[in-house]
C-alpha cells in the first residue's frame, strides 16, 4: 500500500515527522502534489508553519514503511 510521511520544519529541531497517511484513492488522476499536501494539512494542521510542510511517498506493509 502506498502512503505518505509528512514532515514539518521546527525552528529549533529541524524537520520533524508529523505523521503518516495511507493513500486510499483509487483514481490516480486525483492524486496530485497539492491534493496530498492539503490532506496532510487537514490532519496535521496543529503545526504553526504549514508552508514548510513536505511529504515523502512510502510503501506501507504490515510490518514496515519503506521510501519509494
């Protein structure tokens, strides 16, 4: 399963992992960089500087997460 790790910049600690979300959309045409970032901002919006958020596409299986 494909998912996304979201990172947010902390001024003191550098980039910190905000969380991981699995991709569940079946229509690949709907998956864009902007839609993924908006989804991350919706769930991890408690961080102060959302303009410095980015994501990494990962593969999620039952036991581990691996960057693609």
